């Protein structure tokens, strides 16, 4: 697979965390991510840790049929590692891969294990990703009845020729159908994932995709620029000249277009690539990642973070299953984040949020870059009382936050580089 895990330090076989790292785990929002690594077809642009049945072959322990049982065992391992602390789970997210390739009762069994081992917060957000062609009405009814209350459909595009370039297999006409079924099943929130910048996609075609999505009245939309990852089938096709490369100006035009259309329909950005119809529709699970909360990642290649300790599981489903069946932690390696690393990661992640990054997180060099960023129209400063101000010369407030403008969102990486010279 193109994706790779970092080296890190050795992780203990029992999964135990360094002494003292659990002192405040019961006072911080806690989420659980469940990685389901199976796909019907591997998309040409994807470098995630996913596998088709053909790729897995007859690998022992790598079947869909046995996956849920292994994931349940890792949930139980998490409970043992974290001890008897009262840690109700605030969010659960089934991602992949295509989680809904598993039968609904398998996903519900994993959720039931979370409920039994930890308990769910009364307002817990429980999300599953889904491809439009991987569920029917009965499956959606079963998922909702089992406690999953939010669903994110991988729509990607309304144009068949764009879906073909992306190796997406669903019929665009299926999307309105599954959204309607999800509403009838009682899901609290429905989200749609879109991709822009696919070779051969026009600006008009992209607008049609967004308008088609908005006609379904989603609570949440994620719109991601197509990134051509090294080692993928798409990257190889571009290198051979079979299809054109993505274009930065085209990506910028399409970002501005989607932002305008979503804003006009009542969805506001809260992260560079995510828009929601009100604060309650934001993905609380993903906000936990961006704000450095605690979460346990279940499944092959899944990453976890608890109180400054980060670890990642072995990648292959067979290796993962072998670790679990041997009653060992599936962690491949881990690292302890020092205060400076945690500060840098806060700048990297919180800068992407509409709430911005706190000014007191920036060091002297980062603060010195702010006047030029303001003058270039890339950021706005919001002091502690909430009123926007300019920053002429050294007039940077001591407290408050730095928030990207729309132009700044287009150049977010450059802003971060300026703040972390």
C-alpha cells in the first residue's frame, strides 16, 4: 500500500501507557475511531489503508466475517489499559474503507462493546461513513436502530464521467435515494462528502455537483480538493500522460464556488474543508482531532492519542487479527509528544478552524509574522472580546485568536509556514 506508518518507539505488548499519562483522561472529551479497512473497489486516487477481497485473498484473519470480533476485542483492550476511570465516550466514528460493507449487526456489535465497556455520553455522536451503493433501506433502519445517529455518504460528484476517473462505482441517481432513506430511518444528521478538481471536471460541472448536493438539504458537507498521492493508480496515470494533472488555479476557483454556494444555502465553514448547517451539525468527532482531544483508534493502521501519547496499529488486517487473537496490543509503535511538539501541532490544526488558533499559542517568531499576514489579507485577528481588529506594525493583541480569511483558507499551508518559521 502507498501509505506508510512512522517508525516511533517500541509499544508494549499489553498496550499500557507511560505512568502518569492518565491523570486527566477522565476530564477530557474521549472519542473512539473504528477503521474498517474493506472496499468493494480500490479507488485510483486513494492511499488509505484499505483492501479489496482480491488483495486480501485467503489471508488468515483478514476476512470481513471475523473483523467485528477482533474490533470488539480491541475495545476491551482499551478498557483494560485505561483502567476503571469513568470515561463515557462522546463520539464514535466508523471510517474506512467502507464500513457499511460489513453487515449492520457487525457495526452495532462494535458500538455495543463501546457502550458496555465505557458507556456513551447522553448526547453521543455516532457516525458511519457509507458509499451510496453499500446500503439499502433495511440496512439504514438497522444501523439507526442500533444507535448510529449520523451518516456521511461519499457522493464525491454528480457527474458520471468524474466518478469514472475517480473509480467510484455508484450511480449518481442513487444518492438522493439513500439520503431519503436515511431521513426516513431517523438519522439525526446526514453529511455528504464531495471532491473537486478531478481532471476533466469543469467549473460548471462542479457547480452542478454542489447544487445537486444542496437540493438534498444535507446538514453537513465536506468538500476536499483532489490530492494526487504518490504511488496511487491516479498518480501513475497522470505520469503516463493518460489524464491531465490537477491545476491549482482550478482548485482555487472551485473552492470559492463551493464556499459561495454553501454559504448561500445556510451552511457555514467551521474547518477549511467542512461546512455545517449550525453548530450542532458540525462533526464533533473530527473537531476532537483538530483540537487535540483524546481518542482510541480501533483497527488496522488506526492511530490513537491519549494525553500526549500517540500510537498506531499494525497495518495489515491479518497482522492485526493475529495480534488480537494472541491477546496482545495491535500497536506497531508509539511516541510521546513533548510540549513544543504539542504546541506546533496546535498551530497546524487549530489554524484550520473558523474559531482560529489562540494567539498565546504562538511563539515570538510566529507573532512577528502576523502584521504581514493581516496586510496580505490572509488572516483576521479577533481579540478576547470578540471584535475584529487590524494589526498595524506591532499592534497584535496579547490575547484572542487568529482566523483565516477566505483567501487565507486558500493559502492555509503558507499561513502555517509563516506562523511556524
